[in-house]
C-alpha cells in the first residue's frame, strides 16, 4: 500500500524538516509485520512530495491471524495490499514526531497549515464512496475516490469495495496525519490484531482536536475499535464534550431590561430574515431554540434547521419546542441537527439564510477561520446574520471588570470597530457585502449593548 503526501507552498523544502526525513535518501524501517520505505518522489522550491510504501510480509501475517478465521483466510486475503491499521502503525513509526506535532528544527511550522494532496491506494469501504466522504469531508477535505474493478479482465463483474483515494485540504501536518491515523482503520474494519485499551488511548490522542465534534463521531469510534462495545463506550464517554448550554444569556438573568435586549435581538434578526424573503433558514449554534421558536411561528418559512455542537442543548430545544407532540406538517418544517461550525458539513448547503446569534464569541479565536470557511465558503447561504456583544458597552454592567466577559464561556468580546474589521475582511475574502446595525438603545460614545452584521452575496 502506498501513501503519498504532496504540498504546495513557497518554501516546500522546509516541510521536509517536519517529516524528519532527509530529502536525498531512501530509507527503510522494519515493522513487526513487514517494512516501510520512505522517499521523496519530487521536491522543488514550491512543491514537495513524500511517499510511504508499506510492504507487508504475507507469510508472517499468516502466523498472526486470529483463531476464528476460515481455514483458507490466513492465506487468501487482502491484508498485504489494502490500507489498514498497518498503515497507521507505519505512520506512527516513521512520521512519529510529525504526527505528534513536534519539530526540533522548525517549531514555527508546526501550527502552520499547508495545501496538502494525499493519495492512499487502495482503501476499502464496504459502503462505497458515501462512507469515505462522510469521514473526510467534515474535516474540510475535498474527497475523490475511484473504485477499482473486481477484475480488470471481466469488467462486467463491476466495481469492488476497493478505491484509490485522493484528499485535498488545507491542514497542519500533524492534524492531517492524525486524521489518516484514525480514519483509515475506521474505513477498513478487518480484525487482525488484538484491540485493547491502548487503542482507546491512541484514538483519543490522535482525535483530540476534532473527533468529539465530528458528525460521524460514534461511527468512527465504533469502527476504529472494531465494534467492541465496552471499548467504544469507554472512548465515547471520554470524548463526548458536552459544553453546558447557556441556559440563558447572562443578560437575561439580570433584569427586565436585559430580557428585553434578548427579545429585541431576536426580533431584529427575524425582521431581517422576513425582509429578505428567505424560506430556508439555518440557525447555527441554536442552543435551546429560543430563535427556532420564533421561526416556527413565522409563516412562509418552509425549512428550518437548528444546529448545535451540544447534545444537551438540542435535547432541551426539542423539549421546549415540544417537537414530539407536533403534527407531521410542523415536524417536516424543522430539523435539529448535531454538528459543529468548525467542520464542513454538506447538510448546511443550499440555504437562503444562516443566523449565528451570540455564537461567535463562544469560539476560540484561532478557530474562527475554520468557522468562516464552513459558513461562507462551503455552506454559502445567500445571507448570513451574525450577532455578538459590543464590549464597549460593558462599562454599563457594573459586575464586569475590564477582564470579565458577559458570560463565562465567552472566549472574546469585541468592540464595534473590532467586529466591523473582522466582518469586512470576511465579506471581502468570501465575496459578500456587509452592513452593520446596533441592537438595543445606543449610548453616545459606547454604542449599543449588542451588535449585528448582515452579509449578503
Ligand atoms: N443562538 C442561541 C444560543 C447562543 S449560546 C441563542 O441565542 O439563544 C452559543 C451556542 O453556540 C451554544 O448553544 C453552544 O453550544 C453553541 N456552540 C459553541 N460552539 C459551537 C460550534 N463549534 N458549533 C456549533 N455550535 C456551537
């Protein structure tokens, strides 16, 4: 099996330091099940390619097979050829420091993202391209999988479960290797070695930054752990990051004026949606569904989708909206989905409008860029409405000092000019026009308590 990684960047040779492999050498590594060979098929100032060829010793493998296989299985199987957990073991052995995000010589490149093209051949998928896409696309990859014929001499037999896989995406090297480390074995499901608790630990380590919010998380965990129920449960328990939903924005807890502010915010956003004539609307980071309730009451909206990363918030939303007791007609109009704004998600495509009400300030600033692409590049609704607190107004909240935010889960709060600079740059980069509006009564000098941007294509 062959893994080939190429990258396109003005200082391509620097990336070879991250791999810790000398560009002029062909190197071979012994593995418990065969050997790995590493070399660079191409390297120029702006383009690099590294190949990892894994050769499996089929005779050695017959001795490793478990006892419960069919008699001929140890001798006739795809194990020597198909990308599997053997490839992950080879990646960890050969590219260990890259996988773990360590570099002695170029530490400044660890966090840097590169435009990678990754070719893996062959991979196996018992659910065709659908499964492959559902694993990689949410992580921001463009996925191409070409099926192999069962037998080239008999094309009428059709396609097999084997594919040549090509992924394209902008990722850090360690992030990308972590995705492969987990997802290649999850695609392949073959049992051929003992799966124990240390596999749970490896899965959690390499999935640390992305697995908990991956839309196919449960499937990945279960397949990676060969559907061993106890291990799967153990992993999921540790993974399920369930950020406590905002039971109420803190303003709402304060006094009647702040309850009004919440209401005003929702009404302004609703009036903007109505004016635009949108009929299919996304509420991203919908929380417990305060805005969804208003949307449901609005005639003319045909499709309403609320998405949140928090399971608990979605449960509360379903309860509060009493979805279970509504008619089929109502239930057809609204859907609650579990997902993250940080990962590309096909379910978000093709909408007239998306709203993010008091959501962006809950994202870590380094992750904003991911959200920007997910919303403005991939989901690409005709209109996007974003609201966020105006930090200049915080002087009016006596309990807030200079370094206290309005809510403990806020990662930042922006002034009007910070918000506008960010929104202008997003609009410019993704081909939208943006206008701004205050939310709540304006105070001279410090503006209104909250602020809003409307992006239109
Ligand atoms: N829009 C709602 C909730 C705002 S609170 C309202 O106005 O009432 C912020 C919400 O964003 C929370 O429900 C939180 O779970 C959600 N959130 C945080 N990070 C997210 C992410 N990466 N993807 C999707 N939702 C996220």
